[in-house]
C-alpha cells in the first residue's frame, strides 16, 4: 500500500487490503514525557505519540513494560487502514499469553470493523520471536491510589462515587483523561469538576494520515478504543506508582451486538469480560500483581448503575454520554446531548425509572427528550430487541435490560401519559425477562479486589 500525501478529496482511492503490517519500534523519550510508537503498513509509515504531561519515574522497569504493552495495543488503528493477513512484530518478542491476547484484541476488537467491511480476519497471523518470561518487573505501588479513566458519562461517575469511600484515608485517587494535545472535551471536564478529584492527563496524537481514510483509500471503521485507553492508563498509573486502574465497563458490555455465522461480533469488545481477563493476565505476567486493572461495574447491570446514578443529582446538569461530544473534528463536535442517537435514547430510557421526567426533560432540554419523540419509536424498538439483529453499534445495554427499564419507567405516575413507553411495554408483554430485582444483584464474576469492593459485591458472587 502506498499513497501520496498530496491526495485530496477529489482523488479518493478505492480501499483495498494491504499485504503486511509491521511493528517497527517504540521510543521512550523521558525528557519529553512521551512514548512514540511506529508502524508500517506495506510501505506507508505511521507514528503515534502519547504524552504524559505530569511525568513520573521513567527509569522504572515497569514503565518500559507498560510502554511496550501500549505499543502493542495502539497498533490496531493503523493495522485497520489496510487489514492485511500478516502482522510482523519485528523485533518485539511476545509471550504465549501476549500472543493469544493480541490475536483476540485484533480479531475480536476489530470484529465490528471486519463485519461491516465484509472482511474475514480469521486468516490473520502474527509473525515474531517468542519471549520466555522468567520474572516480572515486580512493580510496587502506593496503597489505595487508584486512577479512574473518566469518560464523563453515567458509568464512570458511578465508579467514582462507589470508589470514594475507599480512598478517604489516602486522598490519593485521581481521574484520568485522554485527549488530543491541547484538546478538552467539555463533556468530560464539566462532570470531572463535580467529582472534586484531581485529574491526570495523557495526550494522544493519532497519526494524521489515518484520519484521512476516505481520501487516501484506507479501510475504515470502529477500533477497540477502550483497550487503547486502558493501555495508556496503565502506563500513566505505573509512572505515578499507583495501585489500581478502575474501569467502568458494565456486565452487558460483554454481550454480542450480533452473531455472524455463529461468531459473536461485539461493538464493545474491549469493554468485555474477555478483554478484561486477558489484559489482566498480560499485566500480571509483565508487572506482577502490584497493579490491579479491573472494571468496578463488571458484574452490574445498566439498571443498577442507573439507580446509583440517580442518587447523585449534582451531576445531572453536567454529565453527557452522547458520543457526538467526542468527535476528533471539533467543528463537528456537539456541545449538548444530540437527543436522537441510540446512546441518547438508551440513557434516557435507563434513567427514566429512577430520575423524574421533569429532570430528564431538563437534561435533554436543548434537543428534546428522546422518549417524547414519536419519530424515535423505531430506535427504541431496536433497543428493546423487537427488530431481529438490529441492536445498535453503540454502547447500549442488553435488550432485556432495556425492556425491564421500559416497564419500570412506564409504571411511574409521571410517565403514565408517555405514548412511546406505553407502546413499548405493550409490545414487551410476551418477553420473559428477569425480574427487576434480579438486575439489581451482581450478574457475573468480577475482578474487583477486596479493598475496592462496594457492598453489593461483598454480598454475592465472591
Ligand atoms: C466519537 C465517535 O463515536 N467516533 C466513532 C466514529 O468515528 P468518526 O469517524 O465519526 O469520528 P472520530 O471518532 O473523530 O474518528 C475519526 C477517525 O479516527 C479513527 N480512529 C479514532 C480513534 C482511534 O483510536 N483510532 C482511530 O483509528 C476512526 O476510526 C475514524 O476513522 O465512527 C467510527 C467508526 O465506527 C468509530 O470507530 C469512532 O469511535 C471512536 C474510536 C471512539 O472514540 N468511540 C467511542 C466514543 C466509543 O465508541 N466508545 C465505545 C467503547 C467500546 C470500545 O472500546 O470499542 C462505546 O461507547 O461503545
Ligand atoms: N477520553 C477518555 N479518557 C479516559 N477514559 C475514558 C475516555 N473515554 C472513555 N473513557 C473510559 O472508557 C470506558 C468506556 O467508556 P464509556 O463511554 O462506556 O463510559 P462512560 O463515559 O463512563 O459512560 P457512558 O456509557 O454513560 O458514556 C469507561 O471506563 C470510561 O470512563
């Protein structure tokens, strides 16, 4: 694959698969507090730069390990530009555990990308030396000093509030946010202020070439971005000697968006339990068990999370889950809930049992509350699973969670006249869903260490 940087929108090329993707190397640049990751797709070079403005101890062996893991995961954005059958790891030797994990990160993490582009990634093969690890970096952190990646939505807000009591003695927790250099997401900054916690930042420069996919004839599509953010957070945590990276990935993030020839395709793969378990193994082999990477919400339903969020009204005027707040192109970024996307519709629905109609109408005031828009009936029908194989490619709950939320919301006096909700509940009558109280208990295993377990996790599924 080769391309001219002079290509413009009038010279669009047809995307085609490349032959080979190569990990060419990474440099740790302590004086600039950054890591530079370099890749090649056939003869086209890419570089991604991740900076950590607050610095840290770059001499620690654990930092080198964490930077190497970051290098492994950030490659996926550039691989997807040509999706070749071969990934050449160059001089980077991988343990068997790492190879298994990375293969899944590419195949499953790019599952949506592959499905929507009609590409079969089952032929994907990694070539490179094998690493026989005999010891870990033996990382030893400070006690109770978690770093919480913060997306500004319901999930990470609930995590912060659940973790808060466990860090009262150390006062050493921090939010973590990844942006482009100098960029700020209002949708993150505003609720972050409400938490009152300090913020650690990383700045990520994606190679600008990959942002011109259409024009340059690259393949394009979704990338497992939470995996990339996770790897960046781990490096930030290790630089600062912290003991935990606390994700906010819920139980339903493990559910497939659809099945393709029997194989699950999950938009949220890098938020899934499979990703979490594999990444934890990689981290434990490389760093030892000093750093705990886990999702606090792994075992918990969207309904439980929504109920906890409703207990925190001070965030209502400040939080935003709509992904239109996060577009890289600032001219296209929204400064309010768009009020029509699947994510807005889902958040409205799942909060409706617990947050008053009046408050939800205020939250969605600019574009209007999704549950009041007759034109969104089909959107809600898809969220509730009434249209086969049409769960949105978005971070939304499981169809049964949506049906339970609809029933609970429709039973509220302030929703008695809500046409959409009443129509959905009538249509949901034939579905056998868990009782609401079942969704208020832990639903699966989780990896939350005892010192960070909220009450709900202490009472079940130990
Ligand atoms: C903001 C958003 O939803 N973006 C998705 C959208 O991309 P679009 O082209 O409209 O805009 P940009 O996000 O600005 O991306 C421009 C190009 O850059 C590529 N890119 C971006 C980040 C990266 O790490 N590597 C990249 O190569 C991207 O592919 C574009 O070509 O549609 C894309 C195709 O479906 C999505 O991939 C974009 O999603 C972003 C990567 C993103 O950050 N999305 C999160 C809001 C998101 O989806 N979070 C998930 C978490 C699940 C997971 O980890 O997979 C969720 O909410 O479910
Ligand atoms: N720019 C970012 N910097 C750091 N962490 C992020 C960023 N964007 C998302 N995250 C984290 O990635 C994970 C997945 O994001 P997701 O959008 O599902 O969560 P959220 O914003 O907390 O909640 P919601 O689903 O309501 O948007 C969460 O742990 C979230 O906090």
